[in-house]
């Protein structure tokens, strides 16, 4: 149930992040034609970006190329080579390091341990950098290793997936090769942001179920329970809404249901959901010819603010909208 609800949230966020509604269903033949055009656009984008010497272009080529590996497994090794080159060119870039870790963790035969160690060295305060190691320990049912990794994660001060940074990075890289790509496909800023949101939601957000399951089992381990509570509070300040939601969910299971803490959690979660929905309505209700301007506004806020919730707040303030729901809607 948790897995399905998280997938639903991710799909919903793809629309809200991009600042545009998904297109309505088209006839099958037209849908196939559009899909083919997108495949050609993506292949051309990967080739154009891979020919560039900068880390951001190579990372974007890797991300776009890796999305094709689900249908064409042979695409994964090429994408891993690209992201490895990007990491070598920008060894201190935590966002590229995170993307490298996620692609490696998803690719068969890729050992992510060294990539994770590098990321923890670059950004030691980010507890999320331990997720791949936690997943391995949980899969192996190694409770001692699970406890150790959770303790390390709880020592962090942040839980970041670098979502906004990676979205901006990919958007700018694609803009740099726009003249080399087919016209009429992913041509507008809105379409570009929507396409990249699909890539980011599939590759930047890692599986969180091992963490959820490990903390659900913490009722049998008092030290693990304390670490999970610490980690949950860190996650509630995370840079992505899904991380915040998981943080609320973990703490909810570890506090008495009728306690002051549980009521505070429920209120903060409702507020976050309301802000996300209100900011999304700003984009979904606009006239078609103003969508590009709104997409650029959202992107500008993403450049300034690494946290998604802060972007929502900034958009609401810009439109002089309330930051909290009316009392009768709570």
C-alpha cells in the first residue's frame, strides 16, 4: 500500500514540478507517432550532449540515455560511462554525484559502493547518501548492518535528493543544444520541463521502501527506534516533498496515535499537501499561451531554492496567495 501511494505521489509531482498538465489521451496512431518523434528527439539530444566537453551536458546525456535502458538494456552501459565522465570532470558536484549513484544502483552489475563513498565524502551531512547501502543490508536481512547504517544516516543534518539542482542542470544543458535537435518536439520551455520531470522522477528519487520497512521494524530495537525518529525529523525538512512525506509517515508510526506529536505531524503534513496543491493549481489553470512564462517563473525559483516546498511558497507569495488554508478548510 505504501509503495503504491508513493508511486502515485511521484506521478503527481511530475506534473506539478513541470508546471503543466499532462496532455489528454490521443488516438492510438497519433500517440505512436508522437512517441516515435520523442524517441528520435531523445536520441539526438543524447548524441548532441555527449559530444560536449562539460560535466552538466554529459550528466544530462546520461540521464536521458538511461531512461531508454528500460526498453533497451544495452543503453545502460553507455549512460554509465557518460555519468562517470561527468563525475570525473566535476568531482565536487554533489548533484552529479547523486545522479551517478542512482544510475549505478539501478544498473545490473554496477557496484555502487565506491560511488556512494565519494558522495558521502563530498556531502557528508546528507543522510540520503547512505540509502543504497541500507537497501543492500535490508535485502540481505543483515540487521546489524541495518542498525549501523541507520545510525550513520541519523548523524546527518540534511536529507537531500538534489532534485531542483538536477532539473535546472538538465534544463540548461538541453537549452545549449536546442539548435541541434528536431523542431516541433519538446520545443517549448513547458514541454522541456515536463519531459525532464519525467526523467528526474524516474532516476533522481530512489526506492524508499527499504528505509520505511527498516524503521517499521524498529519497535523491536530501541536504538533503531531512536535513530529512525531522528532521521524522520531530518527528512521532514528534506529538499523534496516525497522525502518530507516519508519522514512524516515514519514518525507517525513511532509516536502514540493520540499524542501531541501525532497531532502536530498531521497538521504539518496537511499544510505541506495544501501548499503543493495550491502551487500546482497556479500552473494547471493558466491559459495555454502563458504556460511558458509560468514554466520559466517556476524554473527561476528552482534556481534560487533547493527545497520544493520553498519553491511552492515563493510562487504563492508572488501571486499574493495565502500560505495556509482558511480555518474552515483545515
